[in-house]
C-alpha cells in the first residue's frame, strides 16, 4: 500500500508540472496579446449608444441582477447580452445567450460558454466586452477586446485574491490547483490586468493591490445597484432571527467559525439563533457541525432564496465570519434593510462598516471574539437600535439609480475616448 509520504510526493510532482504547464500557457497568452495589439483594427461606427457583451459565472439570480440591471439601464447603453450557462433572469435591455447543447457536450459548460462568447464577440462586434472575475473570463475579454478594437472591462468581485499568488486562493478550478503561490503566474496575470481599459472593483483593497503592483490602467469602484424599495426596513414583519449570514457555503466563508461563536455566546444568550441563507459545497458538513455542537435547533439552513430581502427583514443583525471578502453585496443589502453588521475585518468590509457606529469589525478571526460582540450587542437593545439606524443611513450611494448613473458616466468616457 502506498504510504502517505509517497502520495504527498506524487501530488507535489503533479502540482509542480501543472504550474509549469500553466506558466507556458500564460506565456503563449502574452505572445498573442502582443500580436493582436499590432493588427490593424476596423473602426466602429460613430454612435451615441453602446452594445455590451458580458460573461461570467454567477451563483444566484439576485447577484446577477444587482450588477447587470444598472449597467443595462444606463441611458447610453443600447443593449447588453449576457453569455451564461445558468438561466439569466429577465431584465430590461438584457438578452441572454447560451452555447448550443452540442458545444456544451463537447467542451463542457465553462469551455462552451467562453467559446460561444468569443464567437459572438467576433460576429456581433460589440463596443464593450465585460468579464466578471479574471479567471478565466477577464483573460478572454482582454485578448478579444484588443483583437476587435473594443473596450474591455474586468469586474474584480473577489478582490486581490483573484491574482495574488497566481490565483491560488480562488475557487477557480484551474488556478487553485497550483499547490503553492507562484509569483511568475501572478506577474503574467498582472500584465493581463494592465491591458484592461477599465478595472471595476467592489471596494478599495483591489485597487490598492493593483496600483502597488504597478498596474496603471483606469479604476472605478462600482458596487452592485440595489432597489431601495425592496431592501428597506419593514417594521410590520416579525423579527424571527438574531443573526443572518448570506453567502455561498464554501471554505472561504468560514461558516464553521460562526457556528462555534454561536455555541459560545449561548452560554450568556440562551435564546440566540441564526438563519443561514445560501448553498454550496460545505452545506452538509455545516449542518452536521451544528448537530455536533448541539445548536441545530437554533440554526436554520434555508438554502438559496430569491426573496433575500424578506429574510433580512426577519433578522436583527448581519454577520460574516469570512477569511476573505470584497465589498459584500449581502452586507450592503443588509444595511439598506436596517441591519447593523458584525464581520471579519478583511477585504473591503471596512469601506462600509465603521466600528461602533453601524457595526463591528473583528480583527482576531476566532469564535471567541465574535461571541463576545454578539453578547455585547444583544445585551443592549438600545445599542442595537442605534447601530441599525446608522446602518440604514450609510447605504445611500448604493441605490440602483446612483449606480446606474455611475455606469452612464463610464460609458460616456468610452464614447468620448474614441469613435465607437
């Protein structure tokens, strides 16, 4: 029987070979990028509106609507086409495009989506190409835009971890397998980012990272746009939960940390409970952990929900115990609904949360620290009410109208920078 050390050695060898293959692919990518930059481009017709082609992976309808609706509703956007594998919800001026079934069977969901995106880009010659996340969508966008003379937009939803260390900390099935941080791969990814006409970030951390790495393209902070008629407090709805966490149930979210914190806090707050909205690979393990901790009756795992605002209105406080975050959409939605937030002090969360004003940031990421704040907050209902009011007042810039106007100004710059 193969020993553990031998198995580990074999894994290391495979990862080492994998890194070298990936390095080679990125060198070829860089060569093609340099090549397409010198190919003469056909000028786009002069007009006052633009057509946009977008691709990316999304895990919920609401996430996609939050980003696409304000982009498509900008007055200078004529049409937006989303190339996807999951069903795209109906939105004004948004068309869905899906790879043919035969192509999906031949190349898989992701491969077929990217190939179909390339085909549509070449066939329809949109004015702007948009990729959610760099790996692999943004890489395709950067290359295709240079080939066609279009504008490229990379929406960096995952923050610096999309590039840092070669993408090892992402959930991307290719780059997360490199085994260890690879700074050659990181350097090639940074060069690709530098080819973008615009990098859109959810918060400040990604922009700081890219600028520190000498990326000198244009940057904008454009979070999702949220309907403030939907995400609003509802005093008539009964509060059923003390805590609510919304997100994909994967390792980076560290929902296990939340469960342990609740277990500790229940020594002082025996009625403390929580609802966890979302699905993901760790859901079953987390449900089993709640059973083991003896708190299963106090934790509701409700899976993916399209009426997130209702669950927020039924809750008192939003919580995130993640190891990494951008500027969480769920956080913005929660605060618009009048919920204070208790979150890890990571990523861009400090862009919105002001400690002791509209929530708390936890620097020491352990259950003890979170449980201490849970106890502090729920032992003082006047404090909870004060933080709730402040949370609501902190979210004015995130309404869909405000974000729609931001995209309109971005597209105006594109229209004015060259003949489209």
